[in-house]
C-alpha cells in the first residue's frame, strides 16, 4: 500500500518545464539589472553630494575662524602680523594661487601674507564646473564674504553651493 502511494506521487510530479525556468530566469535578470542601475545612480548622487558637503564644510570653517578671530598656531607670518581673515580658494584651472586643479584650499590672511592651512581635492570623477576660480574671503569679526556660486559636476549631476554676503552657505 505504501509502495503504490509513492509510485503515484512520483508519477504525478514531473518538475518544471523549460519554459517556466526560462521565464523565471528572465524575470530575475531583469530585476537585478534594474537594481544595479538604481544603485549606480544612487552612488553617483552620493559622490557629488558628499563633495558639495566637504566644500561647504571648509567654507563654514573659514567663516567660523574669522568670526572667532582664531589665529593659526605655529605660523610665524600670523604671529607678527594681524589676522585679516580667512580665504577659501576654489581651483578649477591651473593658476599661481592654487596648487591642484579640482582642489580647494583654506588660507589665513595675516597682514599682506597668505598662509596655507588646508588643501583638499575633489573625488576623482567630480569636477568644478565654474568658468572661473572663485575665491571667498571671510573678514575677521564680521564673517562677511564676497558673494559667489560654486558648481560641481559629475556625469550630468550638478550641485550648486551659494555663498551670500552675510556668509550664508547653501547647497542646492
């Protein structure tokens, strides 16, 4: 009796057809392609977002130091001269003021001399999209700055950092 039940069970179960396996495989491949494309797009948007946040952070640092009148320690040029402010340089093209293309730098301005404090570079695929190299100078005590826009570009994605006169820094 048990033996005839097992034979009936195996006889009725034939497995999956080739068509069913091909349809299932096609659906899995389609889902994975869509998932990978979405992940790549998300990854690209995060790269440019992080680059914009890093540039904005350096601008905020310059503003904060200027407002609090913090002189950089261990720098001879700033010990003998009065601190005028902090400057952030955006380096889009090679020039005398900047050391690296697609980099940005923080400088302390003491008297008539400039002291380099930090040099950073954008992640390799992200580029500055400005036509010129903006420089932002934050005055001591006031924290006010010359207005300007910094544009970052990466594979068609663009972020804009806007710096206004009172020292407001926004990312769009």
